[in-house]
């Protein structure tokens, strides 16, 4: 996972960000943000335009006055559709919005959680303390475990690249954050026998189906 969570300090210009789903035409602005952010892998413009066509529902933008000031790219793993993988994220320090990177990550992860994701994954270098704090904080708030292992060793990724350590958060409760899961409805009780004349027995059955929140 490549990330930059810096937030500058310009209190007079702080505004409340709006989170929204990206569109293909947003790819150019995101590419420019990546280009201007030290430490991020710069992909082509086409990459971001295509990503926002095919994986828009798993990604998220932060905007201020319609200007893109942060983004997050993610996807649901094809072999494990209940796992949400966060691949790249960054925020611009220009507006000085406190904890914008944290809010962006949590909003994106919770949106997928509401859609059935039970695990959140990201690969992080051991030196990236900022994103490690975000991942552990998210897990703690949702009473989930965090497991880690080396996913891709540095030797696979080229000279100067660090080991990509996979952090896996979960399982996550599918109930909305801050709410307990909906209680199970009581099992149907058999009718109380009535002192009437014997009748032919009638068999019936009822099956209750519950959908996960």
C-alpha cells in the first residue's frame, strides 16, 4: 500500500471535506495529486481513469469546494469477496484538514463493511508508522484483530523496495458502527392446547430467514 497522510496546518482555511465515489474523469486530478506527493508510486493517467471506471465503488474521494484533496483506491478481492484491499491513498496538505487521511480510510472501509466485507487488508512497510497507527486504531474501534505477515519480499519488487507486509483486520461485525447486532426474533412457540374435541392433525412449518446487516 502506498500512502501519504500528511496534513498541514492552515486553520483559517479548514473546511469540512465531502466524501464521494470517484468518476473516470477524476483520474487526472488524482494522478496530479500522486505526482506531487513524495513517496508515492506514480502510475499513468490511464491507470487512474480506468480504475475509476472499474473499481469506483471500492474507492473514495475527499473534496473541498469540489476540489479533490484526498483519495483512496481499493477493491474486493476476486477470490475472497468478503475482503477489502486498500491499495493506495493520499491527502493534500493544502487545506490543513486534521486527520483527513484517517477519516478517508475509515469512511471507505466502513462503506465496504456495510456491503458485507468482513476483512480489511493493506500492505505497509515496517517504517510507515502513520498508516500502521491508522490500521490498528480502526481495528481497535471495531473490536477486531490485526494479523500481519510478509506478503511480497523485497527481492520480488526491485532494488530499493521494502518488504510488503500484509496487515489483515477482522473479522468485522457487519452491524453499523456503534450499534449492537439486531437481536434474533424469538422462535415461534407452539400453540397452547385447547380442551376441544379431537381433530385431524394438521402439520405446518415456518422458516425465518435473516439477512446480515
